[in-house]
C-alpha cells in the first residue's frame, strides 16, 4: 500500500504493509544476489552495485502483477509468465522502474529467451535484470511468504473470473454504472464509488454508513470530489487511519475515463482486493464504451442544432422552441449564453494517462453542474468551446459562479483552467447569435484582463466592450505605444511606472490617495508624477490626455502587449 498525498488536507497515515507484503530492512541488491535465494544468477543488464536497495521480494505468477508491486522490490518470475504480457515488454520494465522496483529476476524455462525488447529497455533505464536457472530457494530467509503469495495470486484469478461473470451479466442486461456499482459492492464486500478521471462522483453503492464515512474522509475534497491528485492519479492501495481504499482506473479504448474506488472501514484491503477492483474496472469500461457510442450520436445532433441557432439559421422561433424541447431544453423564456473555453496552459503531458480532449471532459462536468441547477438548460460542445444556454434570473451570475466552482473543485486532479463569458438575457431565440457574440467577447477580453479562470459578464467589460469592437488591432496597439511612449516597453521599470499612472488616473490625480494605495511616500509620488509628465506630457492639467492615457493602458491590458 502507498501513502495518500492530498492538497490542503490532513494526509492519512502511511501504511504498514507487513500484513499484506513481507518487508525487511534495506539490503544491498549485491548481497541478495550472493545469497542462496537465486540459483546461478546471471546479470543481463544494470549495475548491481548501483541498484536500489531491496526491501521486499515478490513472485510473479500472473501477468497482471501491478497490485503486488512495491518500491524496493526484487520481483521473481519466469519467461513463461513474461510471454503472457499483454503489452510490450519495454512497457513492463518501464512500469517496474517507475514504481521503484529494485530488480527483476527471470527463470529461463526450457532455455526460452527473454521477451523481445526487455533487455534493451532495462539497459536504457539502467534497471537490473538477472536470469536464473531454476526456482528460487525456499530455504532462503528472503523467500519468506513467497509460496503463500503465489497461491493468493492464483486464487485472485479465480475470484476475478467469478466477479467478471457476475458483472458481465449486469452489463448484458442493459444496466449502467449504478447497477455495476451495486454488483461490485456486493462481490467485493465494501462501499464503491465510480468517478470521472478528476474525481467527480458518478454513482456510489454499498453500506450507507460506509459511504458517509468515506465522504467525510481525507479522500474526498471539500467539493465532494474523490481526490485523484496524488501519485499516478490516486491509483493503488491507501489507508485512511483505520480505513482502507483500493483504487483502479477505468480504461476504454486506451483512454482514462474514470476511477473505481472500493472503500472498507471494516477490514484491511490487500493486493488481491486491488487486483479484483482492477478486473471489475475492465467491465465498467464496457459500459463507458456503450454510453460513449450512444452519446456521440446524440451530441452530434444537439451540437448541430445549437450551432445553427448561434449562426441565426435555426428557423422560426416557434419551431426552434419545439425542437429544443425534444432535447429536454427550455428556450421559451429569457436565456443567457455562457461560453466556456479551456485556457491554453498545456493540457496533458506526454507522461500523463491518455484522456478525452479537455473540452469534452469539462463539458461532462458542466452538464452535471448546470442541469442540477437548471434542468432546462442546454450544454453542448462546439469545436474547442462549451456553450451553455440557461435561464436568466435575478441571481444569474451567482448561479454561474456556483457551477464554475463545482467544476473547478478544490484543485488538483488534473483539472485544466478555463475562462467563462456570460451574455445579456434574450428577449427571443432570434437574439441568440448576438448574445453568443457577447459571451465570446466576454471570454476573450476577460481572460486578457484577469488571466486564467476568469468569469466575466459582458456588461462588466465597460470600455473594453468598445475596444473589442475595433477590428484593426494593429491600430489599437499603435495608439497605445504612441500614447505611452517609453512606458509601453517590456521592462520592469516601464511596468512599474504604468502601475503608478494607472492608480493616479483612477484617483483623479489625487496624489495623497494614490500614494496611500501604492504605499509610497507623498514626496516620492510627486517625484514620479514629474517624471511621468516629462515622458507623457502634462496630463495632470489636460483631461483629454488623461483619457488617451487611460485608453492606452486598457488596450495594453486587453491585448496583452508586453505581458
């Protein structure tokens, strides 16, 4: 088991894995190699003297060894088992190294060679691989518990086969995640959560008191998300005080679609439990595949309809309203358009699990958050953005901030930043194209002014609304540079002086108030005013120049000049 890493919460205790996996004080790999444990070892790759210290020994009798892997582990297997690996041998070695294993010992069955690519991959990682001519010695003290471990792995295979059969019957019956969660909870004897990759809960099952206990634990953040912001997405075995968790990814078509979580307040979970959870997750992936296939067709029709509306070619208002009702949307009321666009901060890194495009992941999150507050709202993906058509009310912006906070969560878990723009309310569905333009303007200008995670209403843009209508952006930037002169440069001094000028203009050249806001001495600010007037002209005496300077500062803020 591993320690659970969380942000802004008290971390659960590290796990003493002795009951699940025998461990001992660190021993040099060279000393293990010279012990009676491994018969006639031959070093294939790696520097024995530079290898990680060995703290535990494990056997691998089935290819899915992941649940039994531990840091500092000497893993013993055979070419027969390695020949059954599903993926490339190079990926297997990379996993061992990533998980902190010390070395791999392989018994050569019938003189069978190592799998293709294994030795080369190990050599590139300087990961030690040795071959042996027979089974490990049962008399060695390092072999303590290995026969029992092999037996548990084999037993887990039979238990997993039974569990898969039960869950497949549920899937074949047409049921979805809720029924699957119930089946997993019964088969594995614990409380179960199924979540998205970033931890939003899709459904739960099992004992209610256990679910409440899990909800109050450090595994769930303040917004109700399951924490996936620890190493490798929170996967593996974890301990929360006296409670235990087993977490597996739900993979479908090579894409990470979520987490299957088993929680047990009554018993310690072992590597075998984690293996069963991983196998159950493969059945959950079948439901994901099925639901994705159906929703892809439905979403295409919804997106095409919304796109036509926003382009002004939806047809007569009465036809639009009637068609929207077939999707469950209520457009026969004042509506605001909310545009959500992911911020460009570099989405998934090459080392991260493969996921759906960020805009699709965020669309799923917004669908749940928005429709729980407004069941008649429309949420759809248009290329690289999400568009929400929701009812207008006296507290529209409060509702927007609430569902944005729900989607954003408490941080971590791979949540990607996004910006939000909100339009005015419609008088008719014929207004939607203009409102969409307002929402897009609010997104783009709000991001330039406030940075990532901006939530901006069109009416809050002020003069930025007018500046955003100027199509010749080169002319705007030219005006800003000509007006601000040296202050438009990309230097720390220029930025500092622009800040001084901005506060002076905002306080209507009230030097005492500006000095207080800037934390300057009064005489220091008077010196700065003199310096600014030498650069820019006598703006303290000319209102027209102050207007030009104010506009130039806003152009720089909006267009991101030198930012």
